[in-house]
């Protein structure tokens, strides 16, 4: 095994040299100690380290987070080292996808354990990415030779790219190879596997653009010779220079874009244009992936059978929302088409085929167990057991026996041999719910299972090899638990290989009508009551409620309402009071003056509601407030408006 090389990026000389001594003693090679981002980048180019250990606060205009973004684009492993990880700084650091955190002052063991886990996670991510990329490349080659419906052909491209290049809107810029005229066909994502097809006529109808104007826009489209992604001011600049991007971004409130040119003179396809409603969606890694897939992406419309694709696609009368015919997915009954939930479903799709450990995070009642079951069902282990363990409900004196089993006579009362939950799950998956409740001594043993894939029964004579995928979940803040010594740092990062954060119900209010319809249908059948809907007034009240208990509270509320209802339509809903109501009432009585930030937040929320949530374009919130869209988004992020 080759010696791992580490670059230290630290502007405190004493700390840097102390780290160097520890790492050399542990068998690592230290390629250098850099004090600034520019110095670090030069060292990386020369020495090619395997991992970068970096502080956030550095000399110069750029800090460790700026360096981390560049490392992420290069797919390099890095671990943060800092004395302060709080609030927005922590959130900004996490967004760069680090492979670990070390908080000063640190123990030597914590440092070495974190590095060990970081190397494990990075290698795991590289192997997973390679496997997924090979599969995607093969699928794109198969699509090129697909001899079916041409719309389905493009849909298959859209669907297969979705899991690798996140987008809300994919625009194909096309050229008629006979007369050179340019047009586009777009796919707007409206569900997990559902897209609205937009040809020229649909684009004109939705954007209010006339035919002559759209033709002029297509004629004046500038060439794109280099792949590029756009965020913030760069997206505003793109919209000012590119009228097609402007009408698309203004219509759908897109905040990020990525353009990828094909650059083949003989091709009907000029470029791919990806758009996202989230800011900072795209990075150099996405461009690098697309570049490696260039041949497959370029040739997808070039087979002889597709030479007349522009003439044959039903652009003028595009069908209703469509989905790839090859696609049928069951996410264990998970209901949700809101943007936050689509992200969750995308993550489930990505991680299910892998054997990677998964950590599911979210408030109580958000549906963490359903996500775990869905991952298992869609995995290659679906034919094997899924064993569910609620760590919070296990008696403290029996946890080890429950998880790992025991031999007869191992302790008082052990009258016979017992098979533990991990052995029951052999070949399949174990779901450790509420893992934050696991005692610290059991966390050590769980870490060994993750590292060695073996267990030892109480009273046993030796380790037993097992093949188990671990999915864990918690509603606790594990980072806070680590700070307070209740959760092991090394276990956290072993589990944190692939985190899935489930949004609260108040973050996905668009899903409340569909969830309500589902629960009404289910409980009306269960209790044999002919109730088939809910009034608009009652639904409006439900949309205004905060749902502190999330989907579980909504489910129980609908069940109770069904039992009490005496009409065919639910007309009245009796929603409970919760602490947020009291807080709002106190603020309205004027018991204290609001801060400037609170007043600004209230104003922005009011304008957004009046604009139906729309930010960009004529009649959007940014125009109403006289702000650039990027400025409004920055204010919303700072004030916690989602």
C-alpha cells in the first residue's frame, strides 16, 4: 500500500508544524504547509496530495471555503480544521461537501480517525461515481440505437441525465441540417418521472412570446464554444445577453444554468442547456462528467433513423405531461412532487443500487422509515431481509444482545442461543432508527461492524462475518451530539457517506393536497365511510397550519376527521393550536418592537405571496421591490426565507 500524501493548509505556524509531526508519526507523507489559497493551489499542482487538511481562516482575500470549492471541482478529498463551526459558517462549509471536520483543540486520536474515515469515504465515492458513469455511458449508447418513438428517445436521455446532472428544465437547442434553421425542444420537470414537453408553440403560449419574436430569438442565438455554468450575477448577465435564456429563467424563476455544446457540424443537436431553480447547482464536476460523455451525448440524434428528427417531432402539438415508458418506480408509497421531495427521490434513486451506508436525517414524522424501505426495495438486496430496529425502544441492558445476539449461558437468564438483528439481516439491510439514542459503548461496536463487516455474539468464541447494508436515521442534531460527547465522531462520518435530508411538511406545503387526498381515500375505505374530498376553505386552513408533527400528524388528523365527519365532503377542520401560533399572537400585540431584519423578512414574504412565489420576470417579487433577482435571493438566504 502506497503512503498517503497530505497537504496542510494552515496560517498558524505552530499548529501547522504540530499537525505535521502527528501525521508523519502516523505514517503519512506531508507534502507541505501552505498559509494561503494561492500557495496551496500551487503546492497541489506540484505535489498532487491525496488529501488536503485545511483551516477556514487563512491569509489573503480567499479563505478555506473558497479553496474547498476548488477542491470539490477537482474531486479531491479534504477535511476542515477550525476553531469555530457555528451558524452560517458551518452551513457554508457543509455545502462544499467535505470529507470530515476537526474542531480545535483536537485530540490526536480524533484527527487520525477523521483522516481514516475521510480516505474511506473518498475512495467509496470515487468507485460509486465510476460505476454510475459507466452505466450512464452505456445507457446513452443504447439510446442512440433506440428505434422507437422519437419523443421517448429524447425522454430517455432526459431521464438518464437527471440522476447525474440535477435540473428542473432541460433545453435541447437543435439545428435543421438541411436549411440551418434553429429551434428548441424542452422538458420541464413536473414530477419525479414526469415531464412537460415544450416545443415552439408551447413556449410561445407560456411565455407570451409571438412567433416572429421567437424566430428572431432563435436566429440571433450566439454560438457556445465552451461549456460553462452560471450563477448569481453571471446568470443575470447571461439573461441580458441571451433573450431565450431570459424568457425561460423569468418564466420559471431559475437561478442556475449550465450550457454544454456538442460542437459537431453534422449534428442536429447544437447544445444541451440545463436550468435549476436552486442557486449554485452546477460546478466544474458536472462539466467534467459531460465532457467524458461527449461522444455519447453528441451522437444521440445522429443515427440514420433519426436524420429527420426535427421534421418528425410533434413540436406544434406536444402531448400532455409524459414520462419514459421504461420507467416504473415505487418508492414505498412516498407521496410528493414538490421540489424538496423530488430531491429526496433523486437521492434514493442514486444510492439504492449501491452498498453505501446511508444516514437519513429529518424531524419526527417526516417518513424516515419509508425512505429506508424504499432504498432497500430498489436495491439488489430486495430479495433478502430488511430488519428494522428502533434504538430508542431497546432496553439499555439488552441492546447488545438484541443487535449482536448471545450464546446460551452468556449471562444470567440466557437460557438459549439467540440470533441478533445483524445476523437476521445477513445478505440484506438493517435499518437503525433513532441511532442518536444508541449508548456510546455500543457505538464503538457498531463502528467495528461498519469497518470489518463482522459481529461477535455475547459469550461467543470469535467474530462472525456478515454481509449487511446499514441505513441509519435520527431526528437529533448529531453534530451537536458530537460536540457534547454523546455521539462518536468516527461513527458519524462512517454513516455520513450518503446523507438524505427529508424536508419538514412546512417546507413542502405543495404536497399537502396530494397527501390529504391519499389519506382521505385510505381511511374512508378502512372505515367504510363514503367521504371523497375536502372543501377549498378547509384545505386553505390546512395549508396555513404549521404541522409541527409533519406527515404523521397530518395522517392522524385526517383519520380523526374521517371518523367524526358526517358529510360526503370534509367541510370543517379542527386544527390544534401550537407554540408558533402563540408566538405570532404575542408579536401582534406589540409586546416588543421588531428588528429591521424581522420587518424586512415580513415585507419580502408578503411581496412573495402577492406574486405567487415568483421572483424573476415582469410581475415578479424582484421587479416589485426594484431589486436584481440575485440580490433578492441573497436577502432571502440571509433571512432564512425558503
